[in-house]
């Protein structure tokens, strides 16, 4: 078939139409440059150009969601180490009730809006790009001293206070997600992080403290062409979230307890995204094993309603040769792989 543009390729894949080749993109942190709008934009555009990805998943610092509510972080100053939280906004139940809805164009959120403007300008319409937005429950887990386990405690000890906090967080994220579209993003990459897994919660708990708040955010940007749901971790709640209003679902299809890509295609009408074990095979190789994962993903999906991607952010020390190999293997399929 005739060659498609990157936008045409992505849109065709999302709708299950034939593609000239399966679209692909990989993403990860730049712990040194992600602390400013210009630094983040530079890092994202550099990687996009270097590997000729078909779309961009903007990968900002994970702390930006909670900085404007008072959390403080110390950058590591090291290219392979994440920042450390030195002050939490929520230390007791009453702190949830002090949270206020934020202006998406100010503070750390506003900085990200500026980064999106710079990225859009740098891409010049070449490819779709989406901003990462954590789920409200994920943001709550970063606001609270003690993290996920402490928030689980609040679910039982102070559920009404937690619900009040989640409502403020969801309203803030809904307005912020809308602002991302207004400055040119094609959608959001909605990440559940540690929460939508049976290793942490049961379905009843996620329905009460997760689902409705997730939908408050996603409904605000349901008109976007390229919203992606990212379900993290092993033993994930794929079936519970499979009907969310998104165009694609990204998950670690190679991890224990999770649906394969082939199974995912049967369980949802969304496009499926993933297939590569980013923390093991992609990072450590050998090259033949990386090519084998690419081919396995393509064979499971037959290249339809599918975007090749990692199951989560790639480690900062993944060799460039390994990422180059992904593109080569993708271009060779369905012919037998040759190094």
C-alpha cells in the first residue's frame, strides 16, 4: 500500500484499518532536563527525531502533578536516578480537605502547558503527541506521606476526607487535560500507576475510589482523537477499565497475570499498545530476543488495531542500539528476522 504519514498511520491503526507498517514509539525520563519546560521539550523532541517515532508520549517528571499542592522534591542530579520527595502535602486526614482546585495555566501545571506548546512547535505537525496525566488516585498516592499503603489506610479510616480530596484532584486534572488539548496535544496518556492491580486493591475498592474519578477526567477530553489508557503493573484490572473512553489501551502484556495482546484485542474494541518488556529484554538484550518480542507482538495482532510500544516507561540506560533494533525488526516483518 502507499506510504502513510505518521498521523495517518496512527489514526489508521487506532481504527483497525490497514497500515503500511505498524506505528511505534518508546518513551522514558530525562532526569536532568525534565525540570523546565524548555528542557523537557528539548529532551522529548531529541528522542523523537533520533528514533523517528510515529507519535510522542510526553514523559514529564512524575512530581509535577503534586508540586502545586505543596509537595517538595529534591532532584537527584544523576541521569539514572529519580528525584526524592522531601515534603508531603498530606500528612493527616484533615489535609485532604485543604486541597483546592488548581489553575492549569499556573505553577508546575502551567510549566507543562508551556512544554506542550514548545513540543507542538518543534514537531511542526509531523506526528501526534499526548501528555501524561496520572489518575486522581495516583496523584493522591504521591501527595500522601506513606504513599499507596497510607492512602489505603485513609480508605478505611477517613473515607469521606479522601473522597473530598479525590474530587478536587479530579476536577483539577479534568481542567488540566482540557488545557493540554487546547494548546495542541492530540490526547492524554492516562496512567493508573500502582493502583489498578489486584496486588493492591480489589474491584470494589477501585470502583469506589478510582473509577468515577478516572471518568471525570477522561470524560472532559473524550473528544480527543488519541487518548490512551495506561494500566500499570502485574495482575492488572484490564477488564474493569476496558470500556474507558479512550482510543487505545497500553499495558505490560508480557507481565504475570496480564492479558496478552491477542487476548486484549478480544476483550476490548480499543486499539492495543505494548508488547515489549522494557525493564528486561529491551534493556538487557540480546538483540535476537528483542526482535523475537517484536515479531511475537506482530504475530499476535497481525499488525491490526495495534501500536508497538513498551509496557511502561523505558529505563534511562536502555542502549540506543536496542531501540534502533526495534525499528529494524518492525520494518522487516513478516520476513524472517536477520541481524
